[in-house]
């Protein structure tokens, strides 16, 4: 949580200084070092979560922790390792240039396409793993769904926000009438 944003902030000036090139496994480039740091970070985080899982799994069997653990970790695993895999395949010229795209663009496009498909499948898995069944009121699922649909279609939030803006912001210009200030509590 701390290291990844920090590495991203450090990457920006290195990128503009032409020292960081995403996917370049060259010793003079910063990418392989940042990939190694992220590798160790992801490995440490994964190992810590495995230890946490085994330490707490007997205390929460009713919550089915194994599928939840797997559903979360697969997102991190797939996105991180695929980026490294496609970068390596591109670097070692396994991914060819095409008439329309460079090998960098092909690698990026393939990774993005595969991630889109995987995240759709992961979303379906999350729907099953993180079920809403424990939170459904006694009135049944339709009562909850109808409330959610009515809430989404309601424009009362828009009306409330608009009236707040009108009440608290006076219009600019001398010819515009001034709005009354809201009364102050005594």
C-alpha cells in the first residue's frame, strides 16, 4: 500500500529523464530494479496474507475464508505477473511487430485484453464469494432490490444539492439579484 504509490512517484521523474522504460530489462534502465522491488513487495505481502489466513481460518469457518482469500489474491497475482511476463516476452522479441503496431503496443494490447477477460471472470467469482445473502433483510431480496432501483432513479439528491448551491452561492454580476443568506441560529 505504501511502496507501490511511492515507486510510482519515483518513476515519474525517471521516466521524464529517459531513465525508466516500462518493460526494458536493460541493466542501465530503472525498470528491472523497480520490477524486482515490486516482486519482493508482492511476495512479502502474499506471504504475510498466507500466514494471516492460516492463523485465523479456524476462527471464521462460517465466513468461508479460503475462497475470499483466493479471489482477492488472484487479482494481484494476475495483474502483476502478467505485466512482467508480457514485458519479458516483448523484451526477448517473442512478441513480433505487426504492420500496424509495434511489439510494445501488441504486448500492451494483449495484456489489457487478457486482463479485461480475467476481471470479468473475477467479478463473477467475487459475486459468488462475497455474497450479499447475510445482509438481505427479512422482507426478502425483492424489497432490497426495489429500494436500490428506486434510490438510483431518484433525483432527490440532485435537487438537494442544487438547492444547497443556490442557497449558498450568490450569482456574480451587479445586475443579478442577490440571494438571501440563510438564517443564522441564535
